[in-house]
């Protein structure tokens, strides 16, 4: 399994206006599926939203470098006002990460106990 990601995007208002004017650019999920595939990724789910974010994507990329390249490319077009990419873990991997955190010997401590 590669890198799973939750990607949320809020479009610039002028870009939304362009989507309203040009029907060929409205289906952002279809366009983004192609961009994901171009980097060897696999779309899992895409949802439209309203409010803070306009689109929500969940997809898998082969590795972190492919994910970063995909995000660099999509960001470079200036379509988004802002976006957020969140790496996702399976439930089993989350439990394993907690186990490792509990077992590791470290001198790391909070600033205030």
C-alpha cells in the first residue's frame, strides 16, 4: 500500500465563476482523478461540499514523492484559495504507532509538567 491522503480544497472565487461559465471544467472530481492517475495514484472517493471546503478527495499515491509532486502541480495552477492534505493511517497502523510511542525510550518531555 502506498500513501493514503485526505485532500480538501477551497477554490478561488474567480475559478468557481469559470466553472459556472464552462461546463467542461465543472466536474473537478473527474479532472482530479486524471491528475492522481498521472502520478501513479488511485482515487478512492471524491465528494463535493460547501462551506469551508468545496471538494474532498481520498486517494492513494505510490509514495510521498508522488504525492508531493501531485500537490505541487495542482497548487501551481492557482485554482485553490487554500487546501489541506492529511496523511491517513489504517486503524491497525494507528494502533501500532501508539504502541511504538508507548514503548520508545526517550528524553523528550513537555515544556511544563
